[in-house]
C-alpha cells in the first residue's frame, strides 16, 4: 500500500463524509486503532488485532460491537488498496444491535402536548412549541430539519416547505395542508411582531429571537411530557417518548390509513420514503415489524386476500 494506515484512515473518513455520513468520532477511533497496529508492528488490518482493539475498553458488548463496526468499514475500504487487509466478521463480538421501537403517539396525545404547550410562558415560547409540535406531527420531518428551517424555506402562499441538504445531503419539498399553512402564518406574524429584527433568518426562534436550539427543544418537550403524563413511570422498561417519535408516528399513521383504505401499500411506499427523506424504502418497511398494530393490519390484509382467492 502506497500510503500509511493513518493517511488511509483520514482518506476513508473524508470520502464517507463527502457522501453525507456524519461519522462522529470515527476519525479519533481510527487514529487510535492505527496507532495500536503500529505499536504491534502491523502494516495491515487483521481480524485478531481488530477484535483485541474493539474490546480493549472494559465497557458493554454494544460499545465493543460499535468499535468493531468502525474498523469493519475501514478494513473493507483498505481491502481495495491492500489485499492483505482482513475484514472482521460481524459476529466476532457476538452482539447484535437492535433498534428500539419508537413511541407511536395517538391523536389525543399529540393534542394534549399542543394544548399543554399553549400554557407555556412567555407567549412566544408557547407559540413556538405548539406550532413546532404540530408541524412535526403532520409532516413527519425530522426535528433537526424543522429547527434548521429558515423563513425563506417556507412559502406560506403555496404551503411548500423546502428541506435543504439534510441527512445524506438530500433535499426535498413537502407541502403543508391549508390548516398547517395558516398555523405557520400565525406563528410567523407573532414572531415578527416580537422580533422584527432577528439575529438570523431562523423560522423557529427562542425567547431571545435566536434560532431555537436542540437542547431547548428537548428541555421544553420533556417538560410537556411530564405535564401531560406521557413520561414512563420509574422502573418501567419503556423509552421516554422523543420529538423524533412524531416522525415515526406520521409514517405509521400514513401506512395504517393506506391499509385500511385497501390501497396498494407496496406501490405507495417509495413515495412515503421520498417524503420522509429515507435513504431507501427498507428504512420505511422497518415500521412493519416495529409497530404491532401496523403488522396486525398488514397481516389481516394478507389473510383476507388469501381467503378471497380460495
């Protein structure tokens, strides 16, 4: 190999990030891994060296598997440059990462959160949280995407919202229902009345007129969860609901509506994936196994169709 392992690691991370992957901390981890190889006198990745490095910190199997996964990606890249590079098998650590099912909000729960938001003070904070929660619920956009919206990204006349250069550097347009458009216009009017000259062009702002931060969103949302009784009780083996779960709830509600209307869900799913900005339809199919109600409706559809064919 014509370049050092350290330089190859830098090139690998830069290449992946150019495709839109965040890879937070991967450069640091790979630098540590390459230093470990160098100390051992190795000039190529081996399965034994990768496994030993992955489990070196005495932490959980999940963390060890995550470290190994970072090395697997790098080793796969190296394999194209140096045939001596060994790619560690996925099961070396013996841990399989599982996605935790999301909290699927009911219409009543969303209504309760928005009603509770109206009681926040001062009025601008109340309007910000009520409008933001409503927007997430009816569009399925990511909470980070909503926080990054600028006023110019929304056309309140046509109801189009441009979500620019988001995850995987993808951009898309979503169209708001007239009632959502009216709510956004009311919020914009209140915001501009309070802050006619704002520090930046953000659509959703804090009490100071600056862009609403993720930490402020999570803190305020947590307060609303507590006040509406949606926080799991101590000792409950359930994850605390998140703003991001509003996105999951939108996807599930859309698919449930399609199934109940006897629509061709398989044919419609790519359009839902595009609307949500998923990298591929399989990310949307995951909801079938993650949400029991959705799986039950889908299974009932299959059973009914098989019965009719007999």
